[in-house]
C-alpha cells in the first residue's frame, strides 16, 4: 500500500472533511459571501461602482480565504481533536493536500462563481433602469461594467490570497488556539517591521523621502536630478519627485519570488510542520 498518496484514500478524507464539518467549511464560505453581498449593496452610493467592486472583491477573497485556510487545519485546539485528526488512516501529505484543495480550489471556485454572478446581476439591474432617451445614457451605461476577474487588481488579489492563505496554513499548525487572530497579528507585525526598516534605510540614504515600498521603490521629493547609482534606475516626474526603482530584471525576480516562491515555501513549511506533529 502506498503510504504517501493514494487517490481513493484521499477522496475519502476529502469527503469526510466536507461532510463531517459542513458548518465550519460551507458555513464560513456562505457567511463571507453574505457579508460581501451586504457590502456591495450599501457601498455603491458611498464609494461608487469601481471602488465598491474593488473593495468587496478584495476583502471577500482575502478575509474569507484566510479564515477558511486557518480553519482547514485547525484541529489542534484541544488534545482530543488533535489526537483524533493525527490518527486518521491517511498520510500527512493527504491531510495537507485536503486543506489546500478546500482553500485553493473549493473556496476559490465558489467565491469567484458567486461574485461573477452577483456583480453581473447588480450591473445588469442598473443598466436596465437607465433612461435610454437621456443624453448621458451611453456614458452612464459604459462607465459601469462588471469587474474584470482577470484584470490587474484581481491578479494582485490572487497573489495576496496565495500568500496569506499559505501563512494561515503555517499559523494553524504552530498556534493551537486562536490561530487565525495570532497569525493575522504576526503577519501585520512582520509587514510593518519590514516597511519601517525599509523606510529607515531610505531616510539614511536619501533626503526628503516621501515613500519607500519594501524591495520595490523609493520616492524622493527634490528639485534637481541626482546621479543614479549603477544598480538603480531613476525616473523623474513633472512635479519634482524622483522614484528610485529596482532595475527591471531585479523587479522580475522579486515579483516571481513573492508571487510564487514565497507561497510555495510557506506551503512546504506547513507540510513539514504537520509531519512533525504526527511524530
């Protein structure tokens, strides 16, 4: 018998996870979708269509994804539940893969289908109730369109979803109780620390720093252009600001590292930690 992965055994574990904990899996998903629906309904008159679409999609995908990923491995809040989970007749890889499938396939598919349908219903209702005889009918109709789920903001949200959900996998296995809150606070502290460190180094190196995004760019406000170091590119704007960016080839490596490598490393850390718990 294959002790690492067997499809029939994994399928039984996946069914057990879904059917045994329906409220924890589907309850969280549907509650999150309900909150997104309420947010979308009431914020349109305050933020406008584009702002509402961006906020509701980003918040819904990230918050719901983080909570589902944290709960998918949250079996160690007490000894009885943890012992029962660790003694299941399935390998640690199958247990880890089950959590990944619940978060990255099941939740993601359900949320995207829900948001796709909800967004088009709202936009269609708005466009059908416009006055076709009005002089601004064409402009109003074209200015409100369904959100592009393959656009730039959506892609960035998918990247953040992968990073945060991977972090929640690790946190759920290192923090036995209140893992969602503890991991969220840890992520916030780490990001704030990196940002402050990068900003401090920028102030030590350049005058009049207005913005410093970690591993990406530094924005400086000054009048005359300054010579750029060999490993940097300086782009000047009309308003007297200069942005010191990483060269394009380094930006590509950084983007790949953040988008794919870091998420992969965090997922592997979760797999290793789950294996350690079994021993």
